[in-house]
């Protein structure tokens, strides 16, 4: 998805609001590592309008991921994989965009072998 205003697009957030409901995706007595979706994996793959350097000048891009990965996915018990980020694809050369697609293709080939992040504040705010 495209990163919009430091979050996911409204249509994706609306989908999560309708699908990740209490009793199916979470229960207040069973959340985070004991959540109802603990056998699931999530991977956020998104594009940005700004460059990696732009995001780095304001802090780590992981800060933006905390509400989405930890507050939504991990809350429901989902194991979270390292995000896949393509920075400013509309502002790079055709060759660089092809490299981004190749990197994504390669990652998908080994995705099931990846270890989830630990989803702790230390991972996001180190």
C-alpha cells in the first residue's frame, strides 16, 4: 500500500476495522502473543512519497510502523515480519524501480523462512 499521511490509506484501515473484530481477531483477555490470530503472519509492503533520507532525517521509519504493526497486527496475536519498503518509486529511474521489483520477487521466494520481529518497543524505538 502507499504510505498516506504516516499511515495506511483509509480504505485499508476501514477493511481492518470491519474484519479484525472482537471475537474473531482479538479478545481483551487474549491479545498480543496470546492473541486469537497467533498462528498468522503479516508483512507490510508499502511505498512512500519521500526518500529514505527524508524519513531518516525525522527519525527511523519504524516509528510510523508502531501503530500499524504493533497496535493492530501484534495486538491480534499476528507475528509480524520485517516490512518491505520501496522509497519514492515515482522519483527514481526505471532501473531503480526494476531493482525494487527484483528485490520484492526475491524476498517472496524465501518469505516463509523469515523470522518475525520481536514487536517490542525496543525494536521500534532503539
